[in-house]
C-alpha cells in the first residue's frame, strides 16, 4: 500500500523532481494507478480469458506526459490506486482454478501468466524504492538552503 508511505507528503513535495529529471512522487503514484488497471490487471485477465488476444499497448513515459501526471493531485491518485488494487484482489480471489502456466508469446519474449502475477508486486517494490529515493533526495534538498546535508543518514545505495 502506498497510502501510508505517502502520508504527510505535501503537493509541492509530491511534484518535486530531482535534477536528474526522474519522475516525481506524484508521477510514480499515477504510474502505479494506471499500470494497475491498464497493464497488469488487463494483461493477466487476458491470459485467463483469451490468451490469443493482443495485449493493450502501454507507454508509461508517454502517459506521464499526455496525462499530465505531475499536474494531478496526490490524494485522489492514492485513492484511485487503493480502489483499483482492491478491485484487483477481488477479481483474483474470484478466479476458479486459474492456469498460471498459460504462455503468451509476444515479439519481445514469451510470458506466462504466473510471470505476470509475481512481477506485479515486484513492480510495486521497484517503485516504492523509487519513492523512497525521492524522499531521501527531498530531505537533502530541504537542508541545502540552510547549508545542512544528509551525510549523517548515510549514503543512498542499493
């Protein structure tokens, strides 16, 4: 759940982007909400209902620009993600004898339904780590104006 992780993050902090140009916390949250519906759930549903159907196209970088992720608001985005994740869990629990071995052959690689299923929380974890890095960077940014630094906390590492 990203809600508790982002409790207390202001809209300014949520929209802040590091000098590297990487996504803001808000952009990451929007990405997670959209991926929940348009990538993982949609594609996993297709593996169970119609494995031969073409997958919907996804383009996270374009979505971030076209959907103006960084101009949205954090609280409604978190609420949308939370609502959609609950719907996903309901759907997964409703499946009768799902076949996780169904293999979808795509031009880039073959993917089994089980691969998608376990990649979902792994994807979440990668972005939770990304959010944590933004928070680390924000802490350093906040102290810079007064000449403080985050060295006492330790170095950001893997």
